[in-house]
């Protein structure tokens, strides 16, 4: 995972693990995969969660930087 994050890497990894597990559970409830594809589904849930968290953190960091820039512009 990349970018400036406001929490520790260990905490972020734990969040990703929890969200990926919950996503996998939701996919199971919704019959999004068959039992013979569970290992592939686990990896897909993890990969999708990592993608979403990375994207969110990048946009969040960009928004925070933009806000800092706007605030500096207002002071001058």
C-alpha cells in the first residue's frame, strides 16, 4: 500500500483483512462464486479490497493536499 496514511500500516492491513473477509462473506451470501472457486474468490476479495483502499487513500490524500493549498491561498 502506498501514500501518506494517517494510521499505522499494521492497522491498515488489519482493516483490509476484515473488509476482504466481509466482502467474501457477502459474495457467498449472494452466490457470487461456487465452492470449488473459494480460493480464487478469497484472492479476488483481497485484491479488490486492496485496490479500493489504495484508491481511496490516494484520493483522500489529494483532497487533503488541495485543502491545505486552498487554506494557504486564503491566508495570502
